[in-house]
C-alpha cells in the first residue's frame, strides 16, 4: 500500500506513477490528483508495492504553491487523471517527480511536511 499523510498546514494534491506492463509504448501508469486536507491521509495504491515494482514516482503540491518535487520530468493534466503515458490533455503542467525506492517493502507511508 502507498499512503500519503498530510502533515503540512495546507491542503495538498498528490499524483503517482507506477509500473504497468499493459501500458504501451512505455510501461508506466499515472494517476492523480488526490486532494488531502491537513491532518488527513489518502491511499494512492492499495496493493503490494514491491510485488509490482521496486521504483515508484510521485509529486505533490500544496494550495500555497509549496512543492514536493524531484528531477524526473512529467507532463500531467491539471484535473483528475488515470492513464498510460500515450494519453494527453490540455491544459497540462510540467512537474518534476520524486523517486521512491520501496526496496522490498510491501507498504510505505509518506508523511508530507516541511
């Protein structure tokens, strides 16, 4: 299970990218946006993380423009989405995702704080 806890003072929005062999031409599936109020949490994936893939990617931003970003670029829509990378939407935003190495863990909780 991949869960996000909002330990920040503002509402946050989260997206993930996970391995999915049925996605073509690239086997990665993107899903977002979970809207998480301060003190709340959301499960972004309910299965066994390590059984699916060792590496996962995620990005989050708060309503005050604080970001939890990384060096892995992606283009995602501003509205909710659940798709393989051969889909596009307008308007979209360019983000930088963080990599999560689950290193054999079946479940991970990420607590987003500053």
